[in-house]
C-alpha cells in the first residue's frame, strides 16, 4: 500500500467499486495493481458495505424525522388556532370549574 492510500481512500474506492465505477479507473487513480485492490476488497469490503448501508439508513431516518417534524408543527399550529378561537369557552370552563358547576350554559 502506498503511503498516500489512507484507510479513508481505501474504503471510498471500494464503495465506488460497489456503486458501479470501473475497477480499471480505480486502479489508475490510486496507482495500484489489481491484486492490491482485490486484497483491499477482501480486507475492507464488509466495512465499506456496512458504511453504504448505514448511509442509506441514515437518509431514511432523516426523511422520517423531517416528515414527523412537519406533522408535529402542523398539529401545534392547529392547536394554537383552536385555543385562540375558543379561548372564551376555555375561560368560561375554567371559571365554572372554580365554582364546581361545569354545566355548559
């Protein structure tokens, strides 16, 4: 392994290979031979594959979080609108609660 081929470059090149990049391009860019790259795939292939899967899962979770945040904000806005328009009813109920008479007028 050349000194400039760090673990990050190795994992990145294997991920590029898994994503369909031509192996010859990878060999040329990293200035290595086929046997070296094959040994990288044997040694680091599972790590690269797991990182790809975690990236996909992370994107799914980000999308879920964004959707839930939008729903939460919408519900809060609806609740705020409800409490503003019906504040007189709430005030009346609170006043009646203090007297013990909760019948609606």
